[in-house]
C-alpha cells in the first residue's frame, strides 16, 4: 500500500478509468446485463433504489486534510482508493463511489431510475465537534450538488454530527432544506452509543417533527476480535448490529415516544425478522421487558426494509413477516456484498404484480414523498 505522496495513480486517473469502464459496460454489456435492460424496458415504473452509497471528493479531501490530527487518511493506490479513520476504514474501493457519471451509467444498466444516496462506514462519528460538523456539512452540500446535477436520478439522506446534539440540530435545520434531501442517515450505533441513548432524544424528536424518514446502516459493529477473520464483521456483524439497533429502538421506548418516526432497516432488517418470535417470548416471561406496552412483533410494522438478502426464500419470508408495503429495492451500491442487478434479483421472488410495483417504486415514493 502506497502513501498519498507515493501513490502511483492519481484520483483523476482513477475516476477516468472508472468512467471508461462504466461506459463500456453500458454500450456493450454481458448477456445477463441485456436481460436486466429488457426488464427495465418492459416496466413503466421508475425503480427507486433506497440503499446506495456515495463518497464525494470534497468530503474525502476533508478527511485527508483536517482529519490528519486524528490519524485519518484518504489516499489512492493502483488497486483503488482507501479511507482510514479511528472508527475503522474502507477500501480498496472503485472510483464509481465518487464518479457520478459512472454511477448514472450503472443505474441505466441496472434499470434503476432513482437512487437515494447516503454516506457509509466509517461515517463521521470519530472527530471532535468542529471536524464532525465540517464533515457533515461537506457531505450534505456535495449530496445536494449531486442531486442538482442529476435532479431526476439522485436524491439523498443527510448526515449529522450526532455526538454533538446542538450542532446536529443546527445542521438538520440547514440540510433538511437543501434540494434533494429526503431523509436522515444514521449509524446503527453512534460511536458505541445505542440509539435510545438520551443524548440523541432531541435530534430524533426534531426528525419526527420534520417528518423525515431515517435510514440506518451498520457501523462499528458488535463482535470484536471474534468477527475479524473471514470478513465476519460484515457478513455476520452487519445484520446482527441492525437487529441490536432495532431492539434498542423498540425496548428503549423510542418508537413509543415518537409514533410518527419512520425508520428503514438495511439488509432486509438483518436478523430481526427471524428472531422476532424469540423476542416475543422474552417479552412474555422476562420481568425486565414488561415495560413494553406491546409485543415486539407488533413493532415490525414501524420499520421499513430493503431487499438485500441474496436469498429468494429469505426475501419471501421477510415479505410475509412485514408485508410487501414495507419493503423497498436496495442495492448497497456499489459494494461487492450488494446487488449488481437489484431489479433482476426481485424478478425471481414470488410476488403479485401489485406487490412488485410497491417494492420497485410505490413504497419509496410514499416514504420519501416523491
């Protein structure tokens, strides 16, 4: 791995290479890509991808400069680009996380009409108040600029410096008014603090008052050293951390205190849907859970879910558990653990035409007020 000063390839070259690749795919493509294009052409729906990630260059440059005092870095190598922070890192990642033209070309190939873009791990909960606020503002400004560049193709979930509630509230007021902002993006935990922590109560209350949806995403997941081998921190840690976050929202009373709060769980709710029977049993027999006014299974309807399961039977199980009216297309663009062809995955799932239309577009249109 090369340092920033020793890098053998510039970010500009990396972006140009990614764009050339995307253009080649869009023009030619494989037989599988052609099938996806046919799917897109035969539907009159604007397919909405609720789970797609974006790293703006301005945000990454701020990590590389102001983040130095926290030992954070952003740099490129001939394998891709990397981000490193005290909360973890990511990489190597391809240029299309940054390059909007390559993203739009991929969306055309996938049959996706609109992406709701969001930040992703390692997020921005690792800096002090000043840097966290600057990072949030940099991402939000870049996201609204992306929407303005492609107003019919991109919308965004804003991000907030959640460890500093006064600053988070200020940025929420500012960023929620920016063009293209349709919700708020939060980690499943905030630097180890769960979402029922009283620190976050004023921000959650204001999000509810603004009638903005929240999209959660795993960050700094549970498991520690036991999940470091075999990519288990993602394969197991991510779906488990999503369920832990949902349980804190349920048992911690957040959903009861904020009855209008709408929260989307990634990766089809993680392990929450399959464990809900166990949660209900605990509620029946454990004294420490008696404060909850309803069975945990009742709260499944308070969440929405994306389609990232990589399993037809699992997807059908989740839809049966929560209802097709609460499920939306997600791709996890453009990670390898996501879908390269999210619409094509849904084609294999046993759905009525009405259910398919809701999942492809209708549910997201309603949630995001499109």
